[in-house]
C-alpha cells in the first residue's frame, strides 16, 4: 500500500507562478493552491482547514504580513508542526 503524499498549501495570487509551482511539486506532493487570500485570517483559516505538512508563501501576495503569518502558525498548537517556506524577493 502506498503512503499518501505530503500535503503542500501554496498561497499565491499569480497564476503563472502558481502553475509552475504546482507542476514542479506535484510528483512528490499533493499541492493545494489558495489564491483567494486577501487577509491574514483568510490564510490561517485555509491552513487550519487543510492542515498541510508544508506551507509555501509567494512574496507577491502584498496583503499578507508573512512574518505575522509564520508567528501565528507556530503559536497555534494544532499548526505548529507545519513547515513554512516564505519566499523573499529582497534576498
């Protein structure tokens, strides 16, 4: 019996990049793209519903405070084990 693929939530608002990320990760991960995120609470609600193994945050989502999102995920006992990758443009 095959084990389930790890779940990734990708928070983005750019379709071209979304397709690229989904294509690159889909062989090893179940990828859920969340594009309707306009507020921090929307992102947290999606993450709480899906309970992924990993969250990738696109830096192009201007309405999200990425550091606050990371802090709130790590402060939540149910979500604290989720690995988070926040892609930074300024590096």
